[in-house]
C-alpha cells in the first residue's frame, strides 16, 4: 500500500507547470518598511527617509527593501488556494527548506499594494513520508507591469 506522501506525489505530478492561483492584495506602508529596517538594521535612506528619497532617489519616494518583499512571500501565499487539496491530505507539517532563484526586477514604492501569483514547478518524493515541492512565486505590484520579486521557494511536506 502506498504511503500518504507517495499518493500525494501522484497528485502533484498532474499539476506541474500549472498556475495555482493569484492571492489578495496587501498594502506596504512606511510603518512596515521602518519596522523591517529596525529588525534588519538596514536603514538606507531609500527605505526610511521620505524627504531624502524625494530629493536623491530615482524613485522619488521610499521603497520597500527587496528582502522585505521576499519575506512577504509566505503571507501572500496563504491567500492563494492550493493546487489540489487532495495532495495535502495527511500533511503533519510544512517546513521552509529554502530558495533556489530569487530576483527583484522592480521596486515596491511605499503605499503600494502587492500580491502573489504561484506556480507549481517541481514535486519530488524525498522518502516515504516527505515530499519537496518547488513553487515559483511572483510578487506583483498593483499598477506595475514588471513584478517586484520572482522567487523559487522550496517546501518540505511531511506526511503522518
């Protein structure tokens, strides 16, 4: 009899290359940018100084840190439906295993709204109880053509 992970891998395989969906918009305000600057000790003026940014930055406003945008991937992903609920039956926990490729094609200006768009790229059975999935998350900025971030996330799903 196949394990829950072995049964799930067959479901994931059917959805490879498919877009899982698009999430809800989320606002990035100056308070969030400042909190991230404090947490990471990255207080570069383009993030935290609106007056100096208006004078010296090519964007003329403060922008979110690229790593702030990347850190929002988990939250943005929560608002996207999974590819197929059947693939997640029996999951005990999901573990962030890391990232493959990450790019920041355009900035996130202060007071912008962002959302995630997710695609299932790979699914691999690591052992009888664990699957590793790779998903491509594209972070869009409302009103901008280019995405703010494109990241390939790796998640280990452990089945009971």
